[in-house]
C-alpha cells in the first residue's frame, strides 16, 4: 500500500500521514439516501463485508468508548463492556458521538478524533492483511493493516461482534 494524501484530507488521513503508517484512501460517491454506511462502502467498492469495519460509539459505565466491528455483524454490547473493563454498555447518543469525535455519524473514523477515547477493535480484524475503516467522511474509506489501527488508537482487541 502506498501512502496517498488527498486534497481535502481529514484528521484521520492527517494522523496516518504523520505516523508514516502505510495506507490507501478509497473514495466513492455516497448516496445520501443510504443509512447503512459501511455496507454501502463494501458494496460500492466491491469489498467483502468482513473486511469493512464500522466505527460505533458506546457508553461504557458512563464514559464513551469506540468500538470497531465488521459491517457484516452487530456490536455485542455485553462483550464490549467486558473487553473495555466495564460492567454495562449502551449505544451512545449520536450527537454526543459527533461532539466527542469531531466527525458526523456515517463518517466517524477511529483515527484522528478530537480527543482520544478508549477503543476496542474486534479480534476478527487481524484475520485480514488489511481492513477498511472510515477515513472521516461519508464516501471515504482508508485501507490499512489492523495492527496499525490498533497501535495508532491504543486499542484493546477482543471478540465484540455478534452475528
């Protein structure tokens, strides 16, 4: 993978560029009628859904936690709480997620967020040479090694996907 900087870069792309981690940016025309953003990315880019990961925010014991799971599955909140070292988890309010990350829902990247939040990446990410996550804008994905994502976010890894 070659590093590639795009015009109109995002904080996620800036973070990868500063770090020097290899990545590739993939863009597509987002259909504003679509609400399943990760599945749209997989479909339009012709990717298997198990290699495209969505970024979700959950409230774990009163604090926001980032969860990165394949778009083909759902987030197991109980498993997330356990891996994050908490007792209870619930999906975060979308407005709170946007305020905390600096991104809009559907374009939330686990990289380059306004403030670093605890992050958990589903353990299935390591099964692939590279994975795809939002690059910080709807219609923009970044491909990178799962190990780089884990390192850059300081993430824990664990089985947090159901389905």
